[in-house]
């Protein structure tokens, strides 16, 4: 009887081994919830075409178990179908189970309800937290094994990651954090996946430190447990090889997140990385002994519905080889050449444990890999300096551009990353505007600004209200009203040109209304790290709002104050909160009673007795809040039938209404079959005529839109990285994606706008 060798995954000091054979891993990150499920197959087909032999993806607990005990695995959350498709295209998978995943997703992948469990503390040795983590991981792993998705079962999953970039928080949790990581060791044995366990390390020295490690702490920057494979997340993987080899000498060097771009934050200019630098980083890493890399991201995608973290844009393009709309970019074609080259030389690369290294100039190296089968050499000439250099190597004089790599096989150049002969740039396909005939008349609805109940509050104390709106909304909506009666003393003169000053502690944005009229918003520069929560906001009052008449026996006038608090997504990690706070402390809304005053400058144009002009007098008039109440405002972020809760009063108005405040726009758009045939990748909407809100297409929630002006001149947290700001863009994100899979002949567009815009100027384009 012929024996059948069991499929297995292992590793040695040089590479991951599949069935005992060393394998060079060239992969990319694809996040299945950020790509519409109808486009998965095309995305995986392109990944294979680009020369990838594996992909990595996180498991998004926050979309699979939105309510505890109720699981969803359909459409964008059908991870089993996604992994089966990957297997069909002969793509292996590194599955990053988390449950903490970061991924620029809401709550770093944790479901909201986790924070409501009594006594919980995230990402540390905490029984309530570990109980929920274990319950989830046992459940999802059971289903993965049931679908036979692990490599020993004949499936695609060759590696599994638990936790994510723990070095960024290990100093916070200290020994309890180390105990928590060790707990995963026992849990992983219980999961019984029969593939190697990995944990990854980030690069706080490249991206500004997100915590302040205690230098004497033996647990600072701990990323992994002893008996697992530790991997790298970085801009330049080769800079981390020596440290990793020192920590883990018996494992290969795998670069799980090769950051080829960066994500975008509202109020910041879009972030870019040059393709020349990406190619240099890839070749330089492999030259020094890297055994696997994964482009992060390979396909960026879109934060549909409630996916985006705090301050993260809806687009997650990430400067990827496949753009947000599923189209290969010029990066795709460049990296395809690199990937094919590396695969063609996998034999000489993996037949040796280490290269011969020649130090040619202070920052110029030659890495020589000897192929014992052919007796030929694979050579990487690397210029690590930021200056042009001239080098003589094996009788050949060569000019090398800054940060460049030349690859030679048998002393013949097969690739030169600095060669001017490369025609990297390709024309990029644009958008084609939908014709006017498609659009039916717009329905416009004004949503009422709430007023405080006329009945007196028994306590009237703000402290009796929740200091976290999530307690009320359960993160089902981004919005909650804070409504108050307020009083100002009767004064002589007009408040027409008064400056309104509001001191408030809140997250993330608020809109202020007085007597049902819009006064202003807290358009502030959003900080990704160490989120600011206390603001002193100034609102010039350029409108006349009526102050209700008061009884002659009173000494004050009554005001109706309404503040609409708006969330921009939950944080992705501890470092986004104030120093020392951990993830369970995340909260939204207004946190304690605001203070408000009117600042009035009165014109004193008369002369005094000495015939001198008198200076204008200034008067600060305090506002006294009498009582408060909250009104949850349910504008839904999922794909259910209801968009705005029917309990919110709504009044049809003319589309050109001058009302500033919450509005709902609805429009039917008919796309005839001939036009639909031109749609290859979906549609985009140009929202530059609007302000801020959320929108749906055929009941599919496409995410938040925010036409935020660029406020940052530079990104301090990225100053030591190859990421640059694109200051040609005046707004962070202008175009918003509608996947092809939800476009029908007759379509319904629903837009909830918080303040105001000109819906007439909305433009929709075909992505061909």
C-alpha cells in the first residue's frame, strides 16, 4: 500500500515549510468586509495575477457578533466563502484571528457590547475579557474547521495570528499583559488548528510612539510569547531583521504588514508613498534574508456602514495596487514584475540560510545568494543612502540612485529599481458622469430640532444624565440630542452681534442650535492620537434669533438650547484616548455640563467731557442652564429597512429650503440597461456640495461622508516615515463609492445631511 504524506505546515530558521518544502511567501492584505461580496472573486483573481501566493486577512468580530450570541456570516461577513474562493485561486491564507485586530476599524474589531460587561478590562489578564475572547475564538475556529479551511485539512490557512501589535500596549499592562499573552498559548493548544501560531510586532520608532514606555520595564515592547513565530509590521522590514533574529533565532523573517501607503484621517491631507520607495523596500528586505512579505494593503476597500474607526475616512484606498473600486492601478503592474522576479529566484534564495554580505561603501551593500545547483549567484546591490552613489562591483562601474536596488543573476542585470527606462506610469481611467435623464425629482424632509419638555425636571441636574451617549445608543447611531432650557439676564442692547462661547467636553463633533436656529459647529482639527476632548468654541452670531418674551416680573429671558452630538466612529486602540486610558473607557457625546456665555461689544461712539472717543465696552453674559434631557437620534448605520426612526418628526420642504439643520434627501435614479452595461466597477458620488452625514443606496449603507477641509500642514506622527501629504487636495475625501453589486435599474438614494448643502449640485459618476 502506498503511504500518503500528511499535509503539514512548519518552519525552520530560513522559511515557512509546506509538506517539508521551504516556500517563499509573497502576499497581500485584503479585508473581506471592506470589499463588496460581489467583487471578492475579481479581487482574488487579480491577487493571483499579480504574483501573490498567499493573502492575509483579519477576522472582524465586530461584524460577526454585533449582538452577543447572535452571529452573522452572510454577504460581506461570509468569511467562509471568502476563504473558499481564495483556495480556488490557489492562494494560501494567513488568518489573523485577533480578536484585537486594529485594521482602522471601529473598536479595533471588538464588538461594542464588550465594554458593557461588568468588571471588564481589555487586552490584559482579566477574567471577564478572557471569557468572551475564548468563547468567540473557540466558536469561530470550530466553524473554520467544519468548513475544512486549515491547511492540514486540505484548506488554505497556513498560519494563524492571535492578538495584534501588542508591543504598543505592553508597557501599559506590564506583567498582567505578559500573563495575558502566555494565556493565549494554552488557548491555542485548545483551538487545535495544527498550523503555526504567529504574533506581530509594530514599529513605534518609525511611527511616533503611541505610548510612553517605561524604560526600566522588562515588559516594555513585548510583542509575542516565546514559542510562537514573531513577525514584523513596518515601512522598512530590513531594518528590523537583526532585532528579530536576536529575539527569535530559530524562526524565519516574515513581514506581515509591509506598509506601502497609509490610511487617511478626516481634516488631514491624503497620505502617499512613492512607488520607487515601495520597490526599494521590498527588494531590500528579500536581499537581506526576508522569507515572506505581505503588501498592506493590496486591496484597500471601503468602510461601509459602521466599519470605520474614529476619525478614519470612509475610503480605505491605502495607495493599494488595487484601488478602492477594484481596479488594478499602475502600482499593480509594477509590483507584478517584482513578484514574478522573486518567485523565479525562490530556489537560490531559499537554498541557503544566509547570504554573503559585502560592504562596498558606507551605505552600499552587496548581498550574494549562491545557487549550489546551477553554481550561479543571485546578487542584490543596495544603496541605503539618500544620495546618488557610484560603485565598482565585479569589474563594472555603476551609478545608483538613492534608496535603490539592482538585482543581478549570473552577473547580468535583471532589474534595476532606479532605471529611468522603466515606464511605470500608466494612464488612469476616469469617471463618466450619469446623464440628467436618470434623475427623478428630489424629496426633501426637514427633521425637527427638539425642544426641552415643558414639564419641569425633578432634578434638573446634568450629572444625572449619562456621561457616555453609547450607553443609550449602543452604537446603533452616530447621533444624540442634548436639549436644555436656559436663561440669560435681561440686558440693555442687542444680542444680534454677540459672540457665543461654549466650553464643552465631548467626542467627536457637535452642532449648536438656539431657539431652533443653527448657530455653528465644532469643526476642529481631529487628532488621531491622544484625542482632545475639551474645547472652547466660539460662534459668531450673524443671525437674529428671537428671544421669547418674558413676564415683566422676571429678570431673565428663556432660551431653547439643542446640541447635536455626532460620533465619528469608535477608537481602534488605547493610544487614541487620553494618556493612561484603556479601550473600555471609550465614550461619545457630551461628558459633563457645558458652560455658555454671550460676549457682547457695545458701541460707545460718544465723546467724553475731554472730547475724547470712548472705547467700546465689553460685556460677558452668562447663560444658566435650567434643566437637561437627552433625545437619541436614530439614523441607522446598517442595512436594515429603517434609515431614520419614525419617532423623529419630519416635514416635507422645498429642496431649496434655507433651513440649516438635519435633512433627509431621497431621490430615485433610473439607470437604463445600456448605461448599466458601461458600469464595470460601480459608481461614485461627488459630495463636495454637501457638509457631513451618512448615505444609503438601495438600503445598503455606504458609510459616512464628511467634506472636511484640510487643516494639517504636516503629520507629526509620520514625520520619520516615507509617507508624504498630498496638499493638492483641499478636502480629505470628496468621492464616495457605490459598489456595482448594489446598482439596479431603479435605485433609491437616501442622504442624511446634518447641517446643509446644495443637493442640486450632487454629481454621480460611472466607474468604468
